[in-house]
C-alpha cells in the first residue's frame, strides 16, 4: 500500500514504521517522507533508508491555508492510500483533513481523550494520574479528537520526570503505530461513518488496548 509520512522532528516513530516495512510484516511502500522543518533527524533517517524526502517549510508560506495547499500538492504526487502523521507538529486546516478523511492517521503521546494538545507528559505529572500512554487515532477536524484505534498505557512512577515518562511512552508508540498501520494496509481497519472498524467490528470509544490485543 503506498503511504506518505509527515514529520517535524527526530522521526523515531518514522524509524519504527520503516523497520516494520522492511520486516515485510507490514505491507506498506513508503513513497515519501515530508517534513515542515529542514535539517531534522527524521529526514536523515528517511535518506538512509533510500526513501524520497521533501521539505515543505511552513515558514515560507503566507498562512496555514497556503501551506496546507502546497502540502496536499506534494503528498498527492505520490497517490498515497494512507497519510501518516508521525510527530508532525502543525495544526491542519479543515480542507486538508477533509481531503484525506478515512486515510489520515496520527499518534498522540497521551491516553486520549485526556491531555490533547502539547506538553502532555508535564500535564500528566501535574495532574497526578497513575496511568499515562499513547493513542493512535484517525484524524478529524477536531485537534486530537478523532476516533481512537489503539492505546498503550505506561504506569506513572513517583520518581518519573517529563523526560523519563516521554521515553517510556515513546517505546509504546513504536509498538502501537506500526501495528495500526499494518491493520490498515491489510485492509482490516477502515473508518466507516466516523467509526473505526477492525475486522468489521466496532472498537471501544477509547480504542483497543495494546496489552490486551497482544496478550495471546
Ligand atoms: C511523539 O511523542 C509523538 O507522539 C508526538 O511527537 C513525538 C515525535 O517523536 N506527536 P518522533 O519524531 O517520532 O521521534
């Protein structure tokens, strides 16, 4: 399945997806990696894997609409069946999201619907939650509000800092994102009327739980 991946930074999720694609268990063909920032490590990771890279620098555009239009043009050259946001740190316009409805996935470093937005690890620590984690969801026009497919939890320990928590959550991200992408590429996962279906079955409102899914 042809896919395009959008990044803004280190690209460790991108790396996990590249590794999954190379393992042949995840039937995707990464046509391009596009970054809104030049010189980020994720671009280097893509080049090392011989994947085409492009930079669409948001600073070169006069406003969000113009940037998103240029992004759509670049993405659609590759005719992807799936567009993957992997640490892509831009809020997208409704036009962009609607253009890719049902074929746009994101990963968010929190157990949605808790802690949408930025600084999730700091906010989880401040709030005193005992469990934190990550969520993979379809993207809709509500920021971090689209239907959730899969979540993974990590315990919040008394001595956790935002950094240690981020590292623990990131480890889980690298497990759940390739798995959801694999389901999508195998056509087991679809978005039907804003409802994610896996093997034609509806998912719980907060998605499946990774530990449960991989228990057997
Ligand atoms: C991840 O925690 C992702 O969930 C968030 O930004 C971080 C990106 O990390 N949106 P990386 O670029 O994949 O290493």
